């Protein structure tokens, strides 16, 4: 049995199934992080004055700045990988997707050093409400990074070659959808960076 | 249809790990009915304790300890798990998972859901969540006992809550995957000619429900993560500074707020109420149109009311929190929105009532359940208004009145709607009709005993009896004049359980020996009835479907039959 509109667009909606699906999924993700961001606002208002700023000053802005740049670069490369597929250049796709995965890995490594640095100084989620929400938000964001890496890694490994050969259009759509998710993960970080590190 | 649809499937592929929406729908249906029965069983143990405090519970007493008496800790556990199981493992999976999965693709003329594998993943995630909830009873600490609402600070300290939270994460994931799938399916897979205003009302109800699930569940997931952090990593998101528990100051950083949980929780849990009721309204709409043999009155206003209801349900959540001291301005806002949201509910109910006017009603079993739904949901809805206004809520908050109110909405309301759906679509699922005699034997006692259970709750609640009393109010001054109702309600509950026996017999007997029927036994117009009974595996219809008519063209003047199917020109 063939489900209609898995690859081609439905004329009256102008969408294929997976693209609508990922947008609906991202809407739910917005609500997930929206809930956590509201919790952040609520907790910040409930905390003693200066408490969040004091604990926030313990975070490393240089590390987070590098991480921001790394994630933004990965958003660019993921687009390039999709564009390469659109231009039927599978080798370039491999390179750009590889770069995306590398950026994601660098992000996680830097995050790992940030986390362990905190633990060395005896700072844990229970140290303060700010640290609690910091570890929760960045931890959940990190899980999203890992999730994205698993999906994109699957498409980057030899499984991707086979999918590309058997159905190039469908494979291109898959990369596009994965890319949309990746942009979202990037966007969450763009919000996390100022509210956790800079405010 | 491509020719790969007829490869042989073994038993596991066909019935267990199937990606066919019909099999998944039935899996959801069977699992959730079993959970409903289990949740009902928990409640009956509690009702025994309320009617005959501190006497050994018959039958299951051996499970509760040596004396067979229900201890307060276990009473709280049963209460929390009754709510959790009924809502998240019983009714939502039955209303959305089972009926949505089985019926929606058929009604829009689609071969399956848009993402069949995701659909199976959604069921298995639900299954794992259910298993976690059940196993939590056998953990050394026992199951959660902080109520289904899991209010902190209690839920941070009480045992059993961690398993509850992990189970909830699976259930939420299941709902998200499922509802995403519904939205894409309804937008993308409508058959040619099936325009938005030709969709049956049931599909609209499921569509709005799916949006509620997609947008309202994630904040609860966020809240569950935060509460898990509070329990496991000893953060204090929900614990204020200087909190004293069991005579000692709690050693956490503090500066958190229990109110934060309530906001995040009710942001889900109010839309959840509409997740519970909308699919049932959808079913009732289908059954009423079919059994009145005339078009559903005000179809478009029903659709607009449903969409508006879905929208409004996101901005009424804090009416559960009038007594938290969140402030007059907030209360005023949420009272206003709560009064506004009652309007679309009334529009829907009124449209159903007017649909009955001047009709030649067929009193089939599904129609009886659908008809009973109307006044029962009416009682449930109208008794909610005093709770939505701050002044009267002060008296009624956390009393049995609240329990009576939402059970009228969900038990004789939603569950009757779901029973109507089971009797109505059983022929489509099996090719056989359920017995009318057993159906009526199921319906009439159920209606009577449902009211026997929940009507006295209003009396007790108005008298001021708190909802969480382990002894049913024996030692509670306000309860002394209304104590005698406890036994009445409990006996009604046991009789209600007995009244379900004809239903269970009916399902099994009719599955094998019911009257065989063709594809359209009820003379219905919607698309699912043009598929064979049961529909073709993995394809639903023998040929491509095209839709020419609105969903409820019954008794069209000049037509040969009293129904004109959507698929006929």
C-alpha cells in the first residue's frame, strides 16, 4: 500500500506529509521549551533580587560564545548539504553533512567541559535554582542535539547512499526535514544563550 | 494501490507489530478497555472503604495486607492511580487512540494514517507507559500517592512519584506522536472531493483534539522534567525557601514555587478535559445524525464552536487555582474566559438537542447511549459553572461537588459517548452486529447506577465534605448529616460494575455469533460505511474513494433511500 503525498506535494495544501509533520512536531517543541522558558521567568521573578545574576556570572561566556558560533555554522552547513542534494551532488552532501555532525560533536564536547568544570567547583543542579534551570534547559537541549545527530548520522552513514540511489527525491526531503529540526535546535540555543549567560 | 500490498504477513506482523491503523486502533481499544476496568476496580476498593470504613475489603482484601483493611497510604495510592489510569491510560487512548485511529482514516477516505510506523510507535510508547504505571504498584515504595494532579511539595517527598513521572513521559510522547499523525492525516490524506466542510463532525472533533494534545501536553512534559529534577537531582523548582516537612526544615536551596507546577500542570490538564469530551461529542454527533435520519442541525456552527472551544481551552486553566492566592486580577480574567468557554459547549449540546426535534428516532443501543450523553453531559457542564466563578468556588473547592461535576462530564458523559461508538462501529470492525437485547441490559442499569454514584456527591459536596477523606467523613463535622449517602454511592458503584457484565458478554458473543451484516448496516452516509466490514487490510477500500456530498445527507427530498452516502453522486 502506498500512502499518498509521502514524496510529492498535495496540490491544495502545497505540502508533503513529512514537511507538515515536522512543522507540527516543532510546534509541540516550541510549547515544550516555551513551558520551560516560562518556568525560567517565573522562577527568576520568585528568586531573591540578584540571585540569578550572581549564579549566572559563574557560567563561562567565552565557551558559550564559541558554542553559539559552532551551532550557527552547523545550521549553515546543514542547508548546504540539502542544497547539494538538490543539485544532485552527493559527494558535496557527504562533506557538508559531515561538517554538520562535526559541529554538533564540538558543541557537545565544549558542553561537556562546561559541565565538568562546574562539577569540579562543586556546583550541581541542587546548588541554586538558577543552576537547576541551567542544567535542565541545557541538558534537554543537549538531548535534542544528540537526537539530531542520531538521525543525521544515520543519513550520513552508508544507509544514506542506498536511500539516495533508490529514491533521490525522498532522500532529499528527508534531509530537508532533518534540517528544519536542526534549525529549531539551533534556535533554542539562540534563546538559551542570552537568558542563561548574558542576562 | 501498488502491488506490494499482498505479501504474506506472519502472526506477529499482522496482529502485534502491525502498522495498519485498524489493527493499531484495536490494540489501543483493547488495552484501554482493560485499563478502564482496572481503574474502576481501584475505585471500587476505595468505595468499600468509604462505605464501610476499616472493615476488611472482600475479594481483594488479601492483597492489601494481613488485616485486609485498606490503609490510608494505600487509599491515597489507589486514588492517585485511579485518576491517572482512567484519564491517561483509559479514556484518552480509547477516545483518541482507538476511535481516532480506526475511524478517522476511514471517514476521510484514506488508505491509512500518514505515518504508519509512527502510529505503531505511538501505541508501543503508550504500552510501555502503561506497564511502568502498573509495575509501580509492585515497587518497594508502591505507586504514586499524590493525586493525579501531583501537587508539590507533597509530590516531591511522597514515595512512588518517580515511576509516575517516568511513565507520564512515555504517555506524553505517545500522545504527541499520535496527535501529530492525526493532524497530518486529516490535512493531507482527505480523499478527492472531501473538502473541509464535508468532513464528518467526528473528524473535526478529532482534529481539534489533536491540536490540543500537540500544544498542551509539552508543558506538562516540561513540568514532569522539572519535578523529576526536584526528586532526583534535589533542585527546588517547586519548593519555597524555609519549607518545613515532618518537623524539619527541608535542606534545599529554596526560592522555588509550588504554584509553578500548578500553572504548568493545568495548562495541560484543562485542555485535557476537552481532549476527553470532544471525541465523545464527535461520536454522539455521528450516532444522532444516523439514528434521527436527518442532517445534524447546525453542522457549521458545530464546527466553528468546536474550533473556538479548542482555542479557548488554552486560556482557562487557572480556574482550578482560585484558592491559591494568585490574585484578584488573575481570578477575574480566568472567571471571564471560563464563562465564555461554556458558550461553545452549549452551542454543541443545543445543536444536538435540536437535531432530535421532529426526527423519527431509532432507539438502537448506540442511540440510547448517545441520548443519555446529552443530559448527563449537560449536568456535568452546568454544575461546572459555580466552580468557574471565584466566589462560589471558595465554598465548593476540593469538595465532593467537584468530584461529582467532573465525573458527570467524564463517566456518564464521555464513557457513554464511547460506548455509543463501540456499539455503532462494532459492525464495521467485525462484520457482525452486537446484540440489542444485551445492549439494552447494559445501558439501562448503567444509566441508573451512574446517577446513583454521582448525584449524591453534589449533596455531600454542597454540605462541605472534602474530597480526600480516607474515612468518608466519619470524623468530619460537616459530613455528619450526609454520611448515609456513602453506602448508597458504593452500592451503586458495585451494581454499575455488575451492569458491565452484559457488555463484556456481548462483545465476545457478538464477535463470533453476532448477526452478520453487510458494509452499511445502519444506513449511514459517511465514507467508512462504503468500505467492506471489516475494511481491507492496509488499504481500507477496494477502489479509490471520491466524495460528492456533505456528511449528513439523510432523508434528502426526492431521493430513493432515506440516506445519500457521501461517495455516491
